[in-house]
C-alpha cells in the first residue's frame, strides 16, 4: 500500500479495514486481523496498528474480546 503524506497512516489503514467490513470481506462477528497481522500486511509500526483498532472500536465497527481478538460488530437492524 502506498501512503498519502497528508493523512496519518493509521487513518489510511483503518479506511482499508472499514471498506473490507462494509463490502463483506469481514462479515459481522468474524475476527479481523490482529495488530501483528496489520503490522505485517501494511508495513506499519505496532503502535500505529493499535491506533487502527482503537479508531475502529471508537466508531463501533469492531469490539475486542480479551484473549480472543477483535471482531466485526453486528450491523444494526435495517428499519
């Protein structure tokens, strides 16, 4: 992945993961890549990958189960 200089790397990686969630690559209740896996895939530091998880959690897109990993949150019911 080629990064844009003006945008923090964690935001750019979070956008990739967000798109994967939205397009169904990572369906609800499935595990997303760990910090270590994100670090390896995108060539970023572990602290940057932790920010990716933190940002996605803050948006309500993922939740973390201690000792198990981070998972895609269930989508709200369509009205």
